[in-house]
């Protein structure tokens, strides 16, 4: 197949260029940027946001939003810490934390799909509710006594490589999410719902059930992110991952997912995620504070949505200019 | 079918907004009023229950304390109401409050002789300027408001940190006249509360009586229809963002005056409380219905719950969870009432 210019006009292509540019900038800012240790640490730092972004991507493509992800992760961390502190076996504590995440997602999903409330308001409410519950569970304490194997999973790399264990978890989940979204009937139904929920309903898609399932998925992934974070810092605190929802939403939108649903790819989101990570890391190496870095991230977010809008316009115009392909073997008169 | 052809088409030049409004619109109005009465009732019940447990709760001093603590929130919530009515949202208000609070406090420290009205105007102008950025990106840039203001939430806060350079303004550094802006009493009422009352009153009146106020509802109910009948949507949405920014700017000055101590973190996370107040106050997040005094009532309800928790010496950790639950309860009740009413209406129509 001949390479078309329109293929280069993909948002993902632009993200790759931006990512390369950021890497060039990073290595010119600080020699330590392009070292294995730094990249390994920076990647590990990004994995909780990445795991949450996978679930959120599915939710946003289906035309909804989940602002409660970081609070679910905080609640999961608090439950994990509370149980381990009471002498529960680690496996059971992790299972309970994940189950709590699934229940949080179910709560969001039922309110959105069954009661018919706007997900923006529901998850804004549960953002406060779940974070509040995290404080109720753990008070203002922090639990930092965990079995050695758990914290080693958080600190260490895969033996003989520079790949942190959390990155392995993220990669497996990202591949799974890719298969679900881009290679399965569920994925096609998710896009259909995001494009036009009514039309999807009339063509036999069980919109409510899929939406509930997506919120449950998002909740469980967020809870897993909370577990990973707890392992990496060997600390369960009720305010863990506070405010992470902003970076997660930004990564998804920067990746080219439309806030109105129906458009976007998982590859774009992963690129967006690493773009944010590389930017924050290289700016951090240049002694730019976290809050000042946010100026760049915020600008990038707005510009990226303007960019995807402009690109879409160009693609549509290009499509209109191209003459319609002749129907081959057309026997109709 | 013959029914629809029987009614003569109305003349095109009839003032569209004065036509008898369709049933659903009136229905929404009823629900809206039910909402504000509902919040008032919930508030009354809460006050009653807590007062029985702890009479200190209803002492004038404590009531004043509650109103003081929600005044700034109410002012920002009124601005947010204007934006939400048009089916948009402004998540950057907390950051605007922060920039305005720091710049104004810093200015007062640098030049203590500056007349107080000037510093008020400075804060309002800063807020309006940042509101212009939001409004421009939404109306001209055609970027969804939630994306724009999520971005400017980051950007404005970052700018605040750049301006502050890790510095902090203390109450001792600014003249007393500036602190009086929030604490001075007029007719026995703290001026901060008066600011909030005046703004809520003007906004409520304007939304009801002024043409542009009514048009904000029209945009939110049906953006395409509003444009078709000649409502200048772009200009009004832009205006809503500018006013919302200006009110957040004013709230920033008052924040600095009330607390005296200001660093670059002032107002962080305020956007969540503001959106919560607006939603609890019965403003539809998809635009088209709600009132400014409803938003203020929402703010008062949330502030009263916070105060009640501390006065009853309940575990303060429950506060955030309860606030979240209140938001969800409010919108759930809303949805259920609307559904019930719609079903009743449909039944009535079938009988007719």
C-alpha cells in the first residue's frame, strides 16, 4: 500500500516527534537524563498514572469520565495498609484492596448507568467520598511495615535489566487493554457507545452493562495503582496519590482521546503518558519546580486538543478532495 | 398528524423568548424551585438536629462564623453558576483565587499607602484577565471548557508559583486597612458577608430580569436553538467566563484580607468545593437551569455541615466523605424527582 500523507497526519505520529524532541531537549539539559538509571526511575515513577490512564481511556472513549481514580487508589492503599497492620496476610490484603476498587467502580457505574446521573458530577462526588473514606480507614496514620517481598517488588528491577517491576505490570495491562479496545467486539461497542449511545442501544449494544463494566475496570485498575504505589514507597497513607487525577486525565487527552468520546487510541495515550513523564523529568533535572512544570503540561494539554481539532479538519478536507473510489465490478445500471 | 398542520405557524418576528414556554421547560422550573426549597429544608433540619444536641451551634457568634467561612466560596460559586448555566465549566477558579490573593497581598506589602478600592479593582482585573484567557480559548479556540480550564488550572497555579518564588506574605506585612476589607463591620455585619450578599443578590436579579441573564439559560438549554434565534452565544459565554474570573479575582483579594497570610498555595482545591456548592445548589451541570441563590444555599449547606461536624466533635476525617455523599445525594434526589414528575406529566397528557 502506498504511503499517504494523511497517514503522517496522525496525532500519534506527532506525539512520537514531540517525544523525540523532548528526549533531545532532556539530554541537552542534563547529561544524567539519558542514563539507564534515570530513565528507569522516571519510568517507575510514571507507572501508577499509566495504570490509571488505561482504565480512564476506556471510560472516556465510551463518552463518560472518571475523576475518582486517584481517590480510589488512595482508598485501596489505606485498606491495604490497615489490613497488613492488623496482621492480615499480604495476598488477602491486596485482594481486599482490589475488591474495594471494583466496588467503588460499581458504585460509580450504577449511579451513571442505572440512575442516569452525569459521570462528571458522580465521580466528582466520589472523588471526595472515596478520599474521605481513606481518611476514615486509616486516620492520619501511615503504615510502613510491609513484607519484604512486597517492597522489593516496588523498589527493584527485573534481575539483570533496568526494567522496574511495576513497568512489567503496566506493560501486561497495556497489552490487554489494547487487545480489548482495538481487537475485540467489546472495543467496537465501546467506540459505538462513545459515538452515539442511542444508536448503539438501538443496534443491540447493552450500553448500561458495558458502561458499568468500564467503571468497575477503571476502579480495579486504580486500586491496583494504589497497591503499586504503596509497594514503591513502602508506605500506606490516606493521602497517597492525592491530585493524581489531573495528570491522568491530561495524559489521556494529550494522547488524542476526545473528551466527548468515540475517538482515540491506546497507543496515543501511552505516548501521551511518556511525553508527560519525559517532560516532567527533564524539567526536574533542570531544577524547575513541580508547580512550574505544570505550566508546560497545562499548555501542552490545551494546544494538543487544538492540534487534534485542526488535524481532524485537515483530514476531513483531504478526504473530501480525494475522488470517491470507483465501485469495482459494479453490475448495477 | 392533522394536529400539527392545524396550528398556524407563528410569525417569525415574534419575540421568541416571550412565547409560552414548553411544558418541559416549566417542569424544569418547578424542579428547580423544589430544589431550593429542598436545600432550605435540609438546612433547617440539620440546624435543628445539631442545635438540640449542642445549643452553642445556633449562637449568633457561631452562625456568623459559618457565614464568614462560606462567603468567599459563595462569591466564586456565583461566578461558576453563570458558566455552568451555559453548559460549560470553569475548573481554574481556585488557581485564579490564588494568583489574585498573592499578587494583591504582595502589592499591599510593597506599597502600603495604596487606597483600598484600588487593590479591590486590581484583584478583579487580574481575575477578569485570566477569565478572558479561558473565554477566548473556549469560544474562539473551540476547545471544550473542561479541557481548557483543566489546563489553565495548572497554568495559572504555575504562574502563581513563579510570581511568588517561594515567598509568603504575612498578616504583619500588610496594613490594617487591607485586613479590614474582610473584617470591618458595617451595621454590625462583617463586610465579607456583605460582599457575598450583594453579589448573590445582584446575580440572582440579573439572571431573572436582564436579557443577557435569560439568554444564558437559553444557551444552556439548547445551544443550537439559541444561536438560531439570534442569541449571541459566543459573546455571552465569553462574558460568563470573564465575570466568573472577575468574581474569583475579587474572592482572591478577600481571601488575602481575611487570612492575612498568603503563599502560592492559596485557594488550592477550591474548585472542587465550588463545583460541589453549585451542584448541591441545584444548578444543572448540563446547563439551562439553576439560580445564583441556589448555589449560595449549596455553599451554606456544605459550610454548615463542616461546622456541625466540628461543633459535635465528630471525627473530622468524616468531613470529606460526607461532602462527597451530599453531592451524590443531591443529584440523585434531583434525578428521581425529575423522573417522577415526567412520568406524572406523561400520564396526565395521555388522559387529556
